[in-house]
C-alpha cells in the first residue's frame, strides 16, 4: 500500500494506492473518487451494538467503508468532512485517543473502541466519547486547519483546547477542566 496527502495543508485529500487484497477502512462519506480495480464494502462500524453506541454518543455514522484492492489494484481518494490538514499515525502495538471528528481512515490490524470523556467532558464538549485506536497499522487523522505535533517529555504539562485537540497517545494522562472565567 502506498499513500500520499495531496493539496495540503488547507484542503487536503488522501490518495491511497491499493495492491491486490490490500484494505483501507474509512469513515462514511469520505470517499471522493475511485480509479481501477477497487471493491467497496459498507459495514456496520464494529457490529450493531458498537455502531449504535458510537452513533448515539459520538454522533458518528453507523457505517464505515472498506476499500479492497482487486486483482489489478487501484486508487481511492479520501476527503475529510472539513477543510484542513491530514496526518498519519503509525501504530506498532500501542494506541491513540482521537477526537471523534478527526478520524478519517485506518489500515492494518487496527481496532477501535469508544473512550468515555467523563462528566467534565460532557460539560465541556458536544460529545461524551473519544475514539481509541490500537493495534498494528496506521490511522489517518484530519483537522480543521493545520496540525501541530507536540511531543511531551516525562512530567511535562501542556494545555490544549479540547475543540482543537486532534489526538494523543493513549498512555498520556489528561484532565478536562474549565479554562478562564465565564466570559472566556
């Protein structure tokens, strides 16, 4: 599988070239175009129970699309639901926590589940959960605007607005709290 981000950073599009039998999974509505021998399978995201829970708590679609390279292979272009950048995170057995609107696609032996934000998350955000991806493979993320990668040293603290947070490694400890006063 080869891939590249085109038209970055403002209106990024992900081009994935699939060989025979290679698979990329993308959120519903992300497919922009297909060229060549690519089969599309629409499935419930993790089965009916998980898909329904994801729909009710994160506002996500019940379905995801599997793009499978046929015998001759082909290309699929994926576009995020908002203008901005696309970043790739390679997973080597670990995991990441992703803002629900920032998920675009994944490949490999990657599983995902819902991660509860807690009661503070309910008060601070529009959704109750984030998505947690783990396994071996990779995840493509998107953002409204550019993506700034920040690597924290052990014990280092960093404050980010949850509305602008795209993802974080799942071993990073975090809290959600009120910033400033009522007028901020």
